[in-house]
């Protein structure tokens, strides 16, 4: 199955780049895509479980609206802090452990933290996150665990 998916992706990429639809170009595209898919399908796709991957994508799509809302709120908070005469900024470094099990879950959480203005993931090692927060409230919100719980749902856990 990985071979077929890799071939289809490569062939459509070939068509996109070539822009020609005559027999010779399509034939060469099929031959080239078959050859590259044969020698590299395990490198490109790995061991993919289509059913599990589609469930992960659906769970992630349910997570995205909440993340986008958090990004908007954090942007408004940053605008407030920037325009406030006292500039209420109190940078801090926080550490917390997570019980996320998969690499996907850890990457989603790390990127979600960094995408949210006011917080940046500095390092992740052995399930421990080190995060820079611009002030106490963004740090407390992160330590509250709601984002971790939602990412756990994306990962497939209870949350």
C-alpha cells in the first residue's frame, strides 16, 4: 500500500512540474515514478497505518479551531502588553512534565506553544518541556494543562 501511495504522490508531482500531458511525458512520468517509488517507498512513507493516520488527522482537525482561538487571544494579549504604558512584561522560564506518549503528541504540543504568541518552546527532553513565557498569565495558562489535555485527545488518549 505504501508503494502505491508513494507512486501516486510522485506521479502527480511529476505532472505538476512537467505541465505536459502528451503520451511521452506521461509515460516517462509513470516509469520514473514507479522506479523512485520502488527504491524509496519505505523511506518516504514508513510503516503507515491508513486507518490510524486518518483518525489522527480528524482529531487534529477538531483541535485546530481551539488552537486558532488561543492564538487570537494571545495576540490580543501581546497587543495589550505592547500598547500599555507600563508594558506589563515579566519574562520567565517554566518547566513541566507531560504524559504525552507519542512523538506526534509532543511535536503538536511544542509547536502549539510556540505558535501561541507570548510563549516559546525552548527544549523538550524526556517528556520535560522548557518554555519561555512573556509574563505570568501565559505561563499560568500553560501550566494549567488545558493545551496538554487537548493534545492528548489528538494523540488518541483520554485527555
